[in-house]
């Protein structure tokens, strides 16, 4: 399945405390990746808003946040954090930041489908600016990308006028600096390994200075390494079970779609786990699957649901 943004929630917050939150508008899919990215400052003191950690209502594991800022405590800070292989369901994300009051944050929460389920962030690149005449803020180059199929997410923020969405990108949030901090958050798919740089143009003038930017490159999952995973009764199905046969119904029920037949299957070293490799080329991570399995001694009774995963 090609990597894609399934949904994105955006918000501009003012007067926020140290634990602001943002929610997806619809339930996340199992196996998706979440990316929280934005920029913050204190509207009273001008101090930097630094992201220290992220949690969510589905108990997903979030990686260590990234923060981009100029030296010193009074600069706009672009930040990001992400979670791989998330659980399905309604999801509200809560951030922990260093400002207990008067925080201003412009941010977005992305749900990405088709991303690798671990170590999906291939490259990051950052940049900062101090001049009020440059008219743009850019990241450094990512260097050559590991693979050709990727999604790039770019956030630029700071004291600037109306930002411009970069050519080739889709704009998720465009915010002029004011009560909320200025931000441009954009994304695009990338189909080459060529190094990329993120640049956001903005107005020039006395109030356009102190900017920062962050570019994330997320890898698409390998579509050649997908498998089915079924969880059976661990007291009956063990690594000693061989010669297992079974039928799998994909994106439908036994009464609505034809089954895929498999034979010569064996139990995994972990009791109760059955993996099936060599699945059809059209299988996607978001497919639903139902299976029925048996050998000479036992079987599933009668149907069991499974998941599609990378390996």
C-alpha cells in the first residue's frame, strides 16, 4: 500500500498550559503511524516552548521528541514526535511542554498509512534563521534517501508574516504570526532517493525574524514483505504443530468472498502464533482477514480474525 496521509488534525492554541492536547477526527487504523509536529512560544515572555514527551489515549509508544531552536530561550521552537504501529481507535494526543501558562502553539497531528511499522523515519533536517530580510527559512539537506518511496513532512515557524506553501506540497496549516505563533506545515510524497531540502518563503520586514524549520522523511513499508498473523489457542497450537492447512478470507466473510487456501503451515516458536508468508501481491496492511485452520489433531473453531503486518 502506498504511503499516504489518511487524516490530519490541526489547531492554533493560545494561553495553553503545560499539557495541551489534540485529537484525530476519526478512529486511527491499526498499524498506522502518528506524527505530531508544530511550533510554540510563550506569548507573554517570548520564551521557547520545548516539547519533552508525548502520550495518547491508546497507550501507544512515542519516540523521543525533536526540538529545533536558536541558541537562547527567546526563540520560536519547531518540535516533532512520532509513534509507530499504533493501536486502532479514537486517539487524543497529549504533549508535555515547559510553559505552564501563556503558551502559544500551532501544530498538526498526522495519521500516516503505509509507513514502515518500526524505524520509519529515514531522515531529519533542521534549519534556523535570524535575519528579517531573508524572506524564507530552510532546512539543511537530508542527504541521499534510503529508498524512493517516502512521505516528507515540513514545518517552519517563527516571527514572520503570511507564510507560503512550498511548491509540490499540500498545506496542512498556514498561520500568520500573531496571537498564535506563525507556522507553515506541509507534506508531500517523494518518489526518488535524491536529497531534499525544505524551504518556506514568507514576508520580509521588521517583524520577520527568528525562525526555525524541521523536515521529516518517513519511509513507506516494503510491500514485498507482508505476512498474515493469526493468534490461536496457545494450549493447543504450538511449535510442534506441522502440516497445518487453512483458508483465509480477505476483506470479506466466508459467504461473500472466495478463500485463499494454504497448506504445509507450522506453528511458530511462540505458542498460539501462526504466520503465513507468500501472500498475494495485492495484500495491504489495512486489509481485514479471517481464517480457519486445522491439521490431524486440532483446528481453529471455527473462525479467527488476523492481521496483516510487515516483517
